[in-house]
C-alpha cells in the first residue's frame, strides 16, 4: 500500500500542524468546579490531552485566563499549567476574550486561520469569541468533549449557537487522528499513541506500537 503524496499542509482542508492553532480559555478552578455537563475528571483529562497534542505537533497556542491579575480568580488548574508552562497567558477582565486587545493580537500573530477552540464555559467564554472569530473570517473547530457548561442545556445551547454561526464540532480522538493522519509519519507516532493512552482512547485502535523499535 502506498500513501498518496502529502497534500500541502498549509492549504489542507483538514486540520494539520501547519494550518491550525489552539486556543485555550479559562480552565481555572472555579470554572472547572462548576461544570455539570460532563464528568469533571474526564473534562480535565480531555483538555490536558488536547493541550499535549498541540505541544506534540508544535501548534501555536494562545492561552487566556480571566481575572487572575485582579485577584478575583485563580490561575489555571495545575494539570494544564504543567503542560503549558512555557507558553504565556493573556489575562483579561472581559467575558468575551475577543474583546481583549492582547488576546486578539496573539491570535492574529499565529498567522493561522483554523482555530481549535476550547473554553469554560461553553455558553459564554467559548461561544462569544467563537462567533466573533467566525465573523472575522476564521474557521472555528470546537473540541466538544473538552469543553463544558454549568448545565447540559447551557452547554448544548452554546454548541448549537456556534454551529449556527458556522463553527465545526470535533472530538479529542478526532483531533489526534487529524493531526497525525498517516501512520507512516513515524516521528510523531509515539506521541500519538501516548495521547490515546493518557485519554483512555485506545480501545478503537487495532495497532500495536513498540516504543523500543
């Protein structure tokens, strides 16, 4: 079997390490502890896995927090801070991060038009910047199982509103597979397998990888 020649990764219609950027917004203790739309530990595992994937595939990452500098809120959860410790955070007071000048400049500076977006809560801190980004010509991909809301209804309403504006829903395993795309890209296969193991997503992979090879 022969894989076709790799498509131009910068122009590919699918997500690639060369055409996308990850946006992470407000995974702070108060927000995480208020999530009622999914299991909180699974949420943490999924956002950490999403961040690890962005690091492994060398995506630009824009990480934003709210009200840390004002003292009204705490820094991001330690599991996420550990993964993103070498990346700056853009703290703000706005609920809509797109209305923060430094955040928006950071997104623009990535040079990427495909934004993989994650945030707490779905209904506000994800929905508002997603709609604004779409209106400004970006493509928005929401990692639906790495975001959450204070109720199932609020979460689902936020996702529907983003879809109505033109956003696309993806899952954590889909993100991993889309960035990897081909088993023959061996340099990232170890990270790919580690991501599936750490997020509990190995059940569907009929593939055995020996790290000693």
